[in-house]
């Protein structure tokens, strides 16, 4: 049953009508969107973005650059993993044990026409390592980032 509002005139703000939401551009700084707190322990795995590195160095001095097989130090707050293929997502499993319980792994990948990795691929990879996605951020003009976290039910108490 469509109800009394099914025939409401176009543009009406009456109950039951669908109104388009305008796009809102966030003005929050990138590091705030990413949850990088002052003094946070951060690991960078393959993210080669000089402006991000400069921002990060102004927020925390506890940053580790990881090689292709390196692991983060224990109790890492955030890991930024560059990935442009499903094969590169397999590294999530090796990185996850180094996280603090409420930490996150950000998967940074190309966006737009240059995209080679779909969001659902990242989500599926996260689930296979008992992680869930809960945020997407416009990382740069060329990259987006999806945050993977350990579900609360699986975090140590």
C-alpha cells in the first residue's frame, strides 16, 4: 500500500516523499578523518604519498615504514596498506595481530578510472580475516581508503 503521500506533488516535503540530499564536502583535516591521534603508533605499508607523509610527521613521530614482508611493531594503532589487487589484500592477515584491539588497517587504493580493486574485494578480504569495514575516506585526488577494524565482539575485554 502506497499510502496518502503517494500522489504528493514533486518537490513536496510531506511525509513519505524522497528528497535528494545535497552532497556535503567535509572540511575536517585528513588525519582527523583517518583517526590519527597525536602520538599514535602508525605503520605504512607501500603508501607512497609525500603530502600524507608530511602531514603524518606533524602529528606523530611513531611511524614505521614497512617493507614488503615486514610486520608492524606490537600495539600499532593504525596501519596504512597500499593495495591495488586482491593478492595484495592477503597481507591483512599478517598485519592484524600487531594492532591494538581498537586499531585499524586502512586499505589505500586507486579510485576512478584507474581503479583496479573494488570495495567489495576489500570488504570480503577483511571478513576473511575477521575484520569489518566501517568507513571510507577520500585519501587524495587519486586514492580512496577503506577502514577495516576488529569487531567489538572479537576484541579482548
